[in-house]
């Protein structure tokens, strides 16, 4: 255990940050491969696949507050967060294997295949939540210093972004690499291997995170052992308590819009890369990995000076505006006729630039949004005397995941309307299909970002406000503390 006023060593920050790989591996699977695997490889209807994924997301969102409140109220010799984190790893790993290994008898039936997808989505999302919500709340437990808390969250975001893109990139380069005319992304057995690899990654990295961060858990975790009552009333009460913070409400509104947009981008990303741009698996893997690598380095290098110069809201607005422009500019260039058609190497280079800008802005906005939630946790604790990091972050995740239901449903319906069915090869898509994919992408991703700009503009807090909150919290925490509930 460590005092919150003591600076965390780098190894603790790295260990904590690595835990984001658990959540990111799940997001990579659903963002890049699940829809492609079940619709284009196994032949499941896009509408059924989208509905099954959406139902999994709804359950995922509902389970977040329960796990968050449970994590806040748990008292044990191992702390509030770590028992849940350790216990979730093996079941989460098994979930990846089940998701990508449906038996032939199940694949033969549309409804059985949809049920299989739904079951393993519920299983996997439940246990990833049992790790990721306590892990997210742990960021506020590890340090009470305002600047260091930003550094801890930035480390988490670096692992989150690198893993979410590097895992599918390595998968495409190693597992899904085709031979001859055979596209490895359309071979069912490759997904079994991908599921096993995801299982091993989650269990190994998750264990490293939990063990590496365990010695630095907050002293408040050892105040009392046992589980404070968790009931429907207490669950609802804790979540409603978070809604009393006005800034938090506006941040949630912004995040809902941002995640709606991202869910569409994630759902169509691999499909557009495969069918519109006709990139090979090697090209796609490099496009996923290298721009993200550079974006993470740039953002990690500039986040501290930017945070000293601008407010978090200003940085988020800047990032979102750039993301809107970055989402659109490539396609007018293509359709203008001034540049060579699809297939020329210039489009790969331009996609590289677009991806690096987009991922850099995504990371910049995500870091600042997450630390705004930490600020809201501090404000609430000052008002109520209760440390409710789990409730706040789970409430945010609930809103995020409910909003990401939009993506798979929207994309599944769009694929059916466009007519992109199982067995269609990239070179055989019609111009109307290609155009439809881009219209679907822009129509689903850009408008929510404009709405997000409005919401984030309503947040009212700054460095001086939070410095005052930190001073008052330090004085309050120095007093003898009994039960939080």
C-alpha cells in the first residue's frame, strides 16, 4: 500500500497502464473482426449479427454500474479493486476462445449462430467489465496528485490505443495473411487462432497489471474488511449521486456523442479497408499499427505542455474539430478526379496520414475526457465524503456502451441495404456499393461529433477550480476516516 501523496514510480504507472490491454483486446475483436467474421465468413445476416452485438452491448452497459458500486463498497485485505481484477482474467480469456470457435452444427443455422454470438458476447463482456471497471477506478486510488493522475491516465490511454490497433495489426500480418488469391480474412480457422492469441494476451498482461499495481493500492482500501451492502436501492442511489455533478452530466453527454461516432467508424473500418480501398492484409496491418504508434508518441510528448497551456475542454474541442475535418477530406479528393483512381500507392500514403491524425486526436480527447471524470470524482467526494470512483467511471461507461449500441445496429442494417453479402470479393463490388459504404461512414460518424462539441462547451471547470478542490480534499482526508458508507 502507498500514501496517495507519495509519487508513483514509473514501474507502477507502466504496470497500471498495461491493464488497458484487457479492455482494448476486447474492443479490437469487436471493432475489427467480429462483424466481418460472422457476416462475411460464417454467413450470418448483418441484421442478426448487429442485433446480437447490440444486445451484448446493452448488457455490458447495465453490468458496469453494478461492478462499479461493488468495487467501491468492497473491503478486503487485498483492497477494493484487485480481487475483482484477478478473478476476471481466466473467464475473460475463455470468452475469446468461445467467441471465435463456433462449431459447424451451430454455423449451419442462422438463429443458432446468432444465439452463439449473443451468449459469448454476454460472457466476454461481463468478465472484461469485472476487470476494466475496477482497473479504471484504480487510477484515482493510486494517486491524489492532480498532475500525476493525468500522467497515470495518459499511460493507460497509451496502452489502450496501442493495443487496440496493434493486436489486429499483428493478427492481420501473422494470422490472417493470405496466400496467393486466398484472403486470410475470409478463412474461418484463422479466427480460432486469433481467439486463442487474444486469450493468452489478456491473461498474461492482465496478471502483470494486477500484480504490478497491487503494492501501490490506496491505504483507504484497508480501513475495514467485508462488503458494504449492495442493493438495488444503493446501486441506484450511488449512480444518481454522480448525476448531481453538473460538469459530469455535460461530459457524459459529450462522451455519448463521441462514442456513437466511434462505434460507426470501428464497425466499418475493416470493411472499408477491405472492400473500398482493397488493401491487402499486410497493408491493412501496417496502416493500423504504424500511424497509431507515431500518434501515441506525439501525444505522450505534448500532453503535459498542452495541459499547462489549455483547459481540458479546449483540448477536446480542438481534437473533435480536427477529427471532423479528417473524416471527410480524403473522399472529395478521390471523387474530384484530380488524383489517380483507387489502387494507386498515393491513396495508401494519404490513408496513413489520415489515420495518424485521427488516432492522435482520439487519444488527446480521450485522456482529457477521462481526467474530467476524475475531477468530478474529487468534487463529489468533497461534497459527500464518499469515494465513489467506481460509480463515476461505471456511469460513464454505461453511457458510453449504451451509445455504442448504435454502431453495430447501424452498420449491420447499412450492409444489408448496400447489398454487401457473404462471398463478395473486394474486386467484385459495384461502384454503388463502394459509394454506399462511404456515405454510411460519414452519415453515421460526423453528425454526432458536432453534437459533442455543443456538450463539451458547457463544462465549467479549470485549473484553479481543481487546485482548490485538491487542497480541500487533502485537508479532509487528513482527518480520521471511518466507513465510507
